[in-house]
């Protein structure tokens, strides 16, 4: 049970770090191209096509 003294703060720290990274990505417009993503999925020009 003494390990919880270390695990709980570590998990809270890592969760906070992930939350900060998410808000940083939102603030820097990382999620602002839904139209491009929608068309990119339908694109048939793949990089891993076999070359003739």
C-alpha cells in the first residue's frame, strides 16, 4: 500500500501533462483542417503502391 504514495502523484502529474499538451495543441491550431482530412482519406494515391 505504500507504493500508492508514489503512484497517485505520478499518475496525476502525467495526466496533467497530457492535459497541458492537449490544450497546447488546441491553441496552436493542430486540429483546424477537418476538410483536408476528409479528402485525404478518400485519396487513392498511396505511397505504398507497387511500382510497375
